[in-house]
């Protein structure tokens, strides 16, 4: 296929659509194959399920516990997805993940769309493909949380802002559709994760104004109708939740969640500055080979308005996230669009020898890390069924690094990105397949199957709720229902006495035996595994009540 044929193939909307398709292929394995994850995903999914069951779409709760940490946007999106597909009674996690997958596709589409305007159609498609196939976004695309949705909202907002900025720099009138898109995406980002999107968008605007020594373009954003539009998106729910919780939502969200993350390492997630930068090659895999060229382009072409915009999108927000004591790997995800676009911009010109060599080395290193992760998982928790998946992961990851690096060294950067991307997609899918087969990590699904095999699950008409000790993980609550009793040994004994199933962790066995003395009950299954949320090995015995004569 000639150059003109390729250009026709990706012309117009087809280029961004191709990037969105890559994001779909990258995120689909995780959505379909992974069991419900602890802890955040299952908390989000269970809270959404309770919204659908109760009809209360304002007051967010996990069982009876208020979940007043994040705004309601992702819960509403998940509720819509579940309501249109299976319904909450099915207890399937896949529908809850659909908004995350769609968000990843939107982020890749937006990246390709603005990249085509900034650097040409080919560069735009490559930017969208690199973002959509990245290890971090494709992982978040298969998890029912806020992070892929936030990435989509911020990427769309920054893409629209870039179009407005470039039009102003060219002396043109900014398109009203771009202004509308910017304010819409900004409002949605607030509804999804509060002020976090603003931590990317606002510093970028300030940095651009300071660098250009010109803030006149900011006046053309349409503030007069844009701010009311944001208020219309966020305001009704903000007012409703304030009334419903008597203002407690805001105290918990700000004082209980946001402030501790800024003040220190919240929930044992503290780390020194530099962690995000250290993890960048792994999380950008398989496009890590373009990182040196992207950084070189950011510096050498900083006088270009398009490159300057991307630098202001990336650097201030990245510094904020590095300086924040609490660190999770997905925090910097809203800036990955800028990284992908800088990498695509680098491919519009010959890439220097140093960038090619260091890029090839980074590509091999990130591929090796993926292979190590696969081997470690197999070693620690694997069964014979996981060996094939692990082998495919290792081979595909190393092929992505080796082939991509070889092509990069031979000045074929675009081909290197596409080849590494193809192998990278296969490696990610195989890694997901391997994780699915690491049965010691899938405790909640095994417990659920044991309950069903013994006809003890409340969905089968058995008396409920099920009582469980120690293993108080949200995944089990999601799979067994809102009324699941998270209790101690005495509570488990009481459940048996009432004719309900009880699950007892080995550390509670003696206390349970003492409390259940003389009470009828029989062990029907023993599930052993590793609780990755706490780092503890667990052994859980499922007890069925024995009917009294």
C-alpha cells in the first residue's frame, strides 16, 4: 500500500476512529477476563449496584457505609451501562467496566484528532495509537474506576483548548464548537473526580500565558456562557448531595480524602518525588522507545506553539503529581496524551542517534519488566493453566522490545512504533489471561462458586445473608450482595445458628469453634489463596448449617 493510499485510509474521522479501535482492542481483554478487583473497583461497582437497587442516585454508599470521597459521575455512567445491559441482580462486573473502556477510546480519539491538526494526519493517528495501546490506559480501560474516564475528559478538554490556542496564535477566530467541547469536558471532569482535572488544565493555561507573555487568547474561551455551563453540569448534583448528606459529603471528600493525600502518604501509598518518572517507560509500554525523542522534541522545538502547548500540558501537572506525597501509578494518566503527542511530533522529523539508541534501550527495558512481572506471577501464584499465557506474554513483550528497538536503530521510527504496538497488544492480552489463571488471587470468585456448589448462595433461595470473617473484601460483597455480613467468629457462629452459611478464616477457627460449640454446622469447602490487598495468605472454610432434627 502506497503513501497516498495510507493517507486516504486515515483521512478525516477515520484516523481518530482507528486510534479508538486500538484502544478498544487493548482494553477489551481486561474488561472480559479479569474477576472483580479489590478494592476500589468492587467498591465502585457495589455502590453503583446499590444505586440501581435503591433508586437513590445522590447519596453514594457501600453497604451502609457512606462513600463520600469522589463525585457521582462514574457511578451514573456505570449505572447507565448496567441498566442498559444486564441489571444489578446479575452480579457481573463486565457492564460496570464499559464506561472505562469507552473512555479509553474517547481519549485515543481525541489525541489523534488534535494531533492531526497540530502535526499532520499520520502523526495524529500514531499519537492516538500510542496512547490507546499504552500499558496504563489499556489496564484502566478494563477496570470500573474513575481513572480512564478522567483521562478522557482531560484529554478532550486539552485537545479542544489546543485548537483554541492555535487558532488564536494564527489570528483566527476560535471555533465555537471547540469552546463548547472544552467547557463540557471540564464540567464532566469535575463531576468525575472533583478538582483533579483542574490540576492539569489550569496550570497549563497559566504556564502558557506566562511563557507567551500574552493572556489575550484566554479571554476568547467563552467565559460568559462556559462557566454557567459547568455550573449546570455540576451544580444540580452538588446541591442535591449537600442537602441529602447535610454537607457531610464535602467534609469527607475534602478533609477525609483529598487533604490527607496532599499532606502525606495516604493509605500507605506514600513515595518520594521521581516515582512517576521512574515508572513512565513501563506504563507507556510499548511506546517507551519514543520517550527520549519526545523529550528531545519538547526541548529543541519549544518555540513552536504546538510543542509549547504540549510542554505546558505535561510539565506543570507532572511536577504537581511528583510533589504530592501520595502516589498511585495512574495519577499522571491525564498527562499521557501530551507525552504521546510529543512522541508523534518527534516522528515528523529525523530522530537523532542518541534518542534512537536510548529509545531502543528503554523499549527493551520496559519489555523485560513486563516479562519479569509475568514470570513472577507464574512463580508465586501460577498453576499449569497459567503457563501458556505466561509464555505468550514473555515472548510477545520481548518481541515488542527487540523488533521495535531494531527498527528504531535503523531509522524506521513509525514502523518501530507500529510493530512494537502490535506485539505489545498481544503481550497485554496474554498477561491479562495469565492473571485470570492465578487462582490463589481470585478468592472471592472461588468462595462464590463454593457457595453455589453447596446451594448456599442467597441467589439460589438459601437463607441469607452469608457471614464471613476477616476476608472483608469488597469483591466478595459485590458478588454476594449488599446484605453480606462482614463479621467476626461470634457473628459467624450466630449465622450458623440462624440457618445461614458462614465462612471462617483460619485465624478465627479457634474462636469460632468456641462460639459455635453445640451448634450444627458442616464444612463444605476450603478455599486457600493470597489476599493481594493485605499481602496475607488466607484459608477460608465454608460452613453449611445442618438442620436440627
